[in-house]
């Protein structure tokens, strides 16, 4: 009887330990894409608070349009505290999309930074690519031209299981 109880205890322990949660999260791609679309729409209307709350999740999941909008919210201090460093971090990860205009914006800001600022920017961009980049968030993006002749980036999550890092709001 003692061996049977011990085996049951071992099996129950194994089951409980194997069910522990991980730091990976599943998320519907439709939900992410919808928030990005609504967030960018609110940003264009100047509703920065609403835009920020809609865009921070898709940006964290690796969606480039959201990352680009957050970059300018931080660079300009729109709803969030102005931060060149955080703005450049978001802009640096957004340019993984390969959009020429976005890369030109990044380069023009980077070129006027001091050597010390460039070191900080390089560090935060590397960290943001690690957290929110295409590979780490399992995202693919394609570029196109929308109806008003602006570059449009459509991203899609090909792996639903990812780590969701928080969005920094202070340096």
C-alpha cells in the first residue's frame, strides 16, 4: 500500500510540475492587427492617449506600424514624456521593415546625435530588437502603397507563442 501511495504522489507531482505556466503568451493575430489599425487611426486624429493605449500592445508584439507611431509619440512627447532615447529605440526596431522613409528619418536623427548619445541609441535599439524585433516576435511584414500614396506596412504574426515584454515609458 505504501508503494502505491508513493507512486500516486510521484505521478501527481509530475503532473502539477509539468503544468506550470511559462513566460510565453498566445495572442490572436486578428486582435493585434485590429488594435494597430485603430491605434494608428487615433494617432492620425491627434487622440494620442487613446492611440498610445491601443498601439503599445501591437508594438510589443512586433508590429512595425505601431512601433513607428510610438517612436514619434516619444520623440515629440505626444501623451508620453518626451524621450529621444525611447523614440529612437522604437524607430530603430521599426526600420526592420525596410521602409525607406523610416530609415531616412532614423538616419537623420542618428547623424545629429553626439557620440555618447549614439552609444545609448545603439544599446536601446539592440535591446528593442531583442524584445520586439521580427525574429523574436515571430512576425513577417510586407510593404505596399496605400490609397494616399504613402508606404503601408502589413505585419502578420506567424507564431502565436511569444514573450510579451512591457513597454518602457521612462528611460
